[in-house]
C-alpha cells in the first residue's frame, strides 16, 4: 500500500509521532507553508536567538495537532533549521489528519499576494 504524503513527514517512535520540520525563523508571520523535501516547512516570526524560534515552532505544532505546547518536545536540531519534534498526547491518525489539513491549507495559499491591496 502506498504511503499517504503526510506520513512521509513523520516517524512513530515509542508510540508518539516524531515530525520532521524545516523552520525558517524571523519571518513576517508564523505559519505552516508547505513541504521542504521530507519535512514540514514552517515559518516563525520569532528570531533564532535563545531558543525563541524553537519555542514558536513547538507552539505552532501544538496548535496544529490539538495538543498542549508542553506535549511537543524538540528531539533534535536545536541549532539547525532541520528539526525533529516529538508530539505526545495525539493519536497517530490525528497527526496524519492535522498534516493533511495544514498542507492543504498551505497549498490553497500558493500564489496569494503577501499583502492584500487596500
């Protein structure tokens, strides 16, 4: 059976999803913007100083998967753009559904202007 595109973005370790994330810090807004290879690409407004971007990415993932921020743990990539976050408190099916939803929403924004004319 072929894997769902969202399944390529995470692994299951000890019953929890570990999501591969490509983080772009210092962006104009915090949002999931699509894929970056085999990673979920997110932009965060927080700067890459003192773990602020990592914290912002964890909060975004918590909101994406409907868990508390404390249930999203940075596993690797503290000083890299490529990171792995463990998501606890969410069923694997919920993680898949959350990834499909945000990827779909990100795809619908492709080509939209960054700022809407007034």
